[in-house]
C-alpha cells in the first residue's frame, strides 16, 4: 500500500489543514482563512472520492431532506 495515498494519509493531511485553518482563524487573517478553507475542502473531497461518497447527495439528504438540528446540542456549561 502506498502510504501517501491511503485513507489514513488523507485523514492526517486533513487534520494538518484543519490545524492551519485554526491558526488562521485565531490570528483573524482573512486571506489565510480563505486559503486554508480551500485546503480543508479539498481534503474532505479527496476523502469522499477515496470512499466513493457523493458529497452533494449526502449533504442534500442530511441538510435539505432531513433535520440536522435534532442532533445538535449546545455545549454544557
């Protein structure tokens, strides 16, 4: 197995990109936030492709046809 193309590699890169996004948000650097959001989205789509998931279909099913708010709770104080 190629270690630079498997699902765990893709997940590790996604986590790295999320960390970079968090740093950009913390510093409130809008240009960096835009760039890191693109990187995070790319990695999410790469994972979806790896697992043959259709993101548009799942988003529609969950957020348009379903009621996602029923699973959302406010953090406990």
